[in-house]
C-alpha cells in the first residue's frame, strides 16, 4: 500500500477509530487496519464486540493493507505531521513507513490483515434511516441510565423499539430509567438491545453529523452508517424488562420548577453531599427546596415552584439528579411524586416524549433525618 493523506484528516480518523482500541490489549484490539479502498484510505479498529470503520480522502498509488499499533500511529502523526501531508507506505518486511517532510519513521506490523475481524454487514439486513440530531438527543438522554456492572448483562444495554411511527430508546439500571420516543416510521416492528457503550461512542463520533444515519440490523449485530464512518456492534441477547410497568402512572404531588435553578441547587448541594451522595427535596405550596448535610456542614436552597397536591419530602442520589438535569434542555422540569418510598418521575415541561424515573434512597433518608419513611 502506498498513499498520501492530509495529516489533520488522518489524526481525526485515528481518533475516531481509536475509541474502540485498547492500548495494552492484544491483536486485534490494540491495532488499526490501514488499507486502500478505491480512491480513499480506510481505517478500521475492533475490540471483538464493537468495531469502527472510517474513510478519508487520499491519493492512493498502490493498493494494500497493514495492521499497526493504533496508539503509536496516532501519536506519531499528531506530533510530526501537523498541517502537512503524510506519506504512508507498507513494505514486504512487515513495516509501515510514515513520512512527513524530512521526518521518516517506521512502525512494525502487529498482525496479518487477513486475520483482522470482518465487520461487513449482511445483505439481507433490516435498514432504517434516522435523523442524526434526533438520535444524538435520544442517546444523550437515555444511555447514561444503563447499568455499568454486568450482574444483569441485559441492563448494560439500551432497548431500541421500532414500532409503527416511532422509535423508543429505553435504559434502566434497577434504580433509574430513561425513555425517549422519536418519530420514526418503520414498515415492520422490531426491537433490539444495543450495548450502551456502543451508543455512547456513536454519540461522540456523530456530533457533527448532519445527514440521516442509516441503521442496519441483523440477528446479532447492528451497524450505524454515517457519512464517513460506520460503527458495528454486537447486540445483547435476552429479554429486556417490561419498562412500561416501571413508570408510575399516578401522582399525589406535581412540582414544576426552573430547570437551570434546580440544576444549580443540586450542583451546590453536591459540595456537602460528597460522602453520602444524598439530597433531600422538599415541596409544598409555592416552594421547592434542595438540601444536603455532610461532615463539613449543610446546605439548603429554596426556589419558587408551582406545586400541586400534597406536601412531600423525598431523598434522591444527587449524582442521579445531576445526570438527568444535565440532559434536559427545557426551561422548566416537572417532578411527579407519590410517597417518600416510591419512584419519582421527571419530565421536561412541554416535551411528553422524554421520561426519567428515579428511585428514592429510603435507607439514607432515615439515617439523615432520623425519621422512618
């Protein structure tokens, strides 16, 4: 292989595929496959569960392919090639030559390109186009609620339900649940569970994407095709919990408060809630309070709110509150509660397509207040 590329494009591409490489891993997880693809250069990386392909413009003189350490190539090009052209050439001695101006270097091959995992999509797969901006928003509002520990592997994924005219993304970790619905017509309904990690990567690499993203689904894989990048991931097998049963349908208190003010109060409360991670929310007629107590002192903030129903005091993990408030863009947020021991529901005012369910921390409430639920 022999090709010339712009250094900035190569650094960007290596940064994209590098999100699935492992610096201290073994082949192929530590490597990037560099190969010619017509008039373009194709970069591929894979950790056996997820893979990325990225294409960039290049002057290709000779076809070929080589696998090298992803981190080494990225670091080298970033240092020596800023703003210049990079000349890449693989040799029969198992090395990739890298030249930028007067600087020359070579990187040893890590494995045979023929042994690199094949991430090609099946021809008979289901294909759906989703608006990039809508999918980005849904990922940011849902994926964080998935479990990070694999005690129940199904909960480390995000349920994607395509049905009728909607796409619903749902994640839950046993303590909280996020659900987002998008307008997305499909011919035949289907559902899959996608690793939350894969969606988080998609959210990062698709930040600037303007064109619709093509979603390609087979029986055990899903691919997201962007303009210059394709992400492929294994699907998670198993049955996702019936999330509709988890979302409370009734409430005895409904509190509407300014999102920014609520978010700022929780950020300040975190200074005193670092040990327990716990805050108390108190709502009564026309007032809403956030308070926290820690080893270094205490904090309380009151703000104006529209409160319907019964007075309530309820405790939540402050980190969980900050997570959901960070992804709500509406000016106001609505909190629906019933009792101190039952889940609360947060929704952006004016946006019925997003729901976040949060379990209270009953044990911590008793410890901090000295009162039982």
